[in-house]
C-alpha cells in the first residue's frame, strides 16, 4: 500500500472488526488461541498484530499479522492468491517476505463475514508471519542501505519474473490499475482535488511530458512483475554490527500493488520513496540506481525515462492522497504522509530539470560501476 493513499478511491469497504472479534477469527479459522491483539495502521484493509499461544505459555508464543482484506479486493481471490503465493515463493528463496499460516482446512486464506460495518460483506482473511524491524521511514538511511534497497528491488522483480509460475499469476495483468506506473495519464481524472494551484500545474506538466515521452516508448522497456510499492514504510531494517551505521533489510511488506510492469518502474518507485524522508533527496537516486543496476542494468531508453517515471510516481502518490483525503477526511493524517515532503521534492525536481537531476543520479551510479567507494 502506498503510504500516501490507497489505490482505489471508491466507496468505503474497510472491514470493521473489533479486537475481540479478531481473536475469535484467529481461533475459528486457524485454530489458535490469541494471547494478545492490537490494531496496526491501515486504510481499506484491516490489520492486527497478534500473539498466539503455542501451548507452552508466553515463552512459546508466536507473533503474526492478521490481515483482513477489504470487501472489494476480497472479490478477487485469484489476485490475493497470487500475492500470497509470491510471498511464499520469495521467502523460500531467501527474501525477507512474510509467509502465511495455513488455515484449519489447509488453505492460505479463508472468506469470512463479520465486523460491525453495514450489510453482510465477506472478507478474505490471512495470518502472516510477523517480521521484525524498523521502517526505513524512521531512520536516516545511509548510502549503503540505499544501495541495498536498489539491489533488493531488482533482485525481487527478477526472481518473480523468471521463476514464479503459479497459475494465479495471470491475475497480475491489471489493466487500468491506478498504481501501475504506465497509467500516470489516468491521473487527469483526479487532479481537481488539487484545486487551481502551482501543485496542479506541475502535475499537469508531468502528465503531459509522460504522455509525450514515456507512453510511446513503453513497449521498448523490459517487462516484469513489479512489487509496485517498495515505499519507506514497506521496507523494514535491522541495525548491523560495527561502528558505522549499517543496516540489513529484515522485511518486505504489502504485496497488494503487485502487477505486470517493467523493471525500470521498480527502480523509479524505489528512488521516489527513498527520497521522501531524506535530508538530501536528490542525492538518493544515484545510490538506489547503482544497487538496482548491479542486478539489472537499465538500457539507454529505460534510463532516459527515469526522471519522468520518478516524477510520475510522485504525482500518483500526491494526487491520489489529495483525492482520497477529500473522500475520507477523518483519515487525512494517514493519507498525507508522503505529501508532507513529497510536494517539495517534486517541485524541486521540476525546477532543476531533467538534465541536472539525471547528472546527479548517473554520476553517482558511475562511481559504483567503476568499483570506487560510495560517493
């Protein structure tokens, strides 16, 4: 899930289970006794951090995330199956992805009615392993970590594209999915949320440039399966040992924006989100790009689109946050996380221009390519 907004600005479909109901759900579906439960932040899904007894008291307890998918997405079981099977696949290959606890019936998910919302809607329920770590958003990411995140983004997409063959994978062809980077021009129907402002003018210029310079070239970019949302809240890290601040990635969260896209999309998404909390946002891109290209070197055409793809992702996040906050003002604080710094970063990129920003990114990446120390 994008930290700034959800992907579908439709009628509310969020589950409304209380903590006691969540505990009952774990018992009913998974046959486990909950020791304690607490809600986790979310938008149109509902998540709970739960600890369950493994029969040996608190010391033997295990921790999970109970994920209750909103009623709209719950109507697409093949898509949720693909996301879940992808997590299992990645975990088996050493990636720090959560894995599902099987239901009493041996499945990875179950459809259940409940909650205090209106009507008798049904929700897909999963119990995923709880991953340790701190979100990247809460630390000052050193260049070593930015490089590792770029490398992770490329490695993850490469593994999914080349080796993940579950039958549900075809559900990842998601057409006009608003968070696929190919679909930046679809933002036009939401820009009214920005009013008449300099922000709107910049976004409209991004959309125009994207349509003119990126859309005609999409077929030349190498296709792949994208995680699609490697944002600074969806990557968890743990500190390493030693005097210098080193981190290792301990968790990759939220596969709900997976879709078929292009390798360069994931590079752009990772760069954009690593810029959000950085004190030197324009320097970030080169380190992330160097890590990405250590696994999947970009072609000349893909590199030429990178600036507009990063700008496009900023536009997606900021426009959809503004639009969705209008629909659900009670959640504005949560929705506008990216907007707190994102508008400044997008405006600064626009003011500097493509050539200057690319020079910063490409010069930094070139130092790594020559085997030199991180600049």
